[in-house]
C-alpha cells in the first residue's frame, strides 16, 4: 500500500493557521525553505508599516522644506526650466480639468478680499499706462487718516461715503502712481473730476504738489 507523503507546510505565527508551503513566504535560510509567516499576513503587515512610515516621511519632508525653503525653491525652479514644456502641458491639463472649481475659488477670494482686488487693478492700470511709482492699500489708509477720512472735494466723511484714491495729475497725462500724487475723494467726486488735473489738498495753488507724509 502506497501512502502519499505529508504536505510540507507550517503554522503561521501571525494568524495561527497551518498552511502549505505555496501559501507561506519563501526563506532560503530555512531547512524547509519556507518562512514562519504566510504571504497574506506579511502583505497586511507591510501595508500597515508603509502607512505608518508614509506619515513619518511626510513629517520629515515638511521639516526639511521649512528649514531649506530657498534651496528647495531653487531646485524646483531649475527642474521646471529643464522640463518647461512638460510642466506647461501638465498645468494646462490641470486647469482644464479643474476650470469650474478654480473659477469658484477665484470668485470667493475676490469677494473676501476686495481691497486686494482694487490694489491689483490699480497696479495693472498703471503698468498699462507705463506710469512709475507704486502705493499699497495700507499707504492709502494712512493718507485717509491724515485727512480725517474726508473727501477733499465735497467734505463728506466715511462711512457715509466710500473714499477712493484719486491721482492729482492723472495717469493718462503722465502722473505718477505713488502716494505723493494721491488724494482721497469719494466715488462721485472722483467720477466728476475724471481726467482733469485738480489738486484739492489743503494749501494747494492749483499746481502739482508733492505730498510729504511721515514714512514715505
């Protein structure tokens, strides 16, 4: 009578189930050439370990980026220049796939930051007219405070009106886009003045005056 030999296998030390050799991990240093853990248990353990290491690696990357920001930015810039067309194609594809989402985010940002939007539009207009100089919204807030938040034309004050920066010498006539060429006017007075060269600031003689403020 011929008996079949017993199948070769081991009990997995993780799940505690006896499994034949094909379901166990191979180990060439073992006498039976099989490990003490099955393939499924090792796969699950590897996934859990990778997930843990991934978060640790991310934290290390964040710390390195924060302490080597300039170096990483330079490397990124050089890599983009070396593969410019590839990056542009990737950007075009991303914008095409997320067009509606980006438009919605842009609308929400503009709604939440009206002062920044106005400042950007002023800079763009000055650039198109090739005007020198620059001023920020913070500079204009200091200028409004200097004149008591009052329109220099009609005399009304905020918040009953909204003051806007008006160029004493309009940009269209070669005026500079700096705080020395700005006077606070309400929206209506600014619209009436249009592109006229009128200086409403105290002590003006009707000629261009360079306004000197502390800190400018």
